[in-house]
């Protein structure tokens, strides 16, 4: 019983980590788009 509860919490931690990674990926994409946009304006 105690083992099952520990497994649930670890899977929740993994899910939270993937959500954080998704947010980072989105921010990186936005930064790249912004860089391209700035380059276009400078040209």
C-alpha cells in the first residue's frame, strides 16, 4: 500500500517536469520568432 502511494507521487513529479519542459520549449520558440522578426525589421 505504501509502495503504491510512492509510485503515484513520482509519476506526478514526472508529469510536472514535462509540463515545465513544454513551457520552456514554448518560450524558446517565441524567442526565436522574436529574433527573426527583429532581423527582418533591421533589414
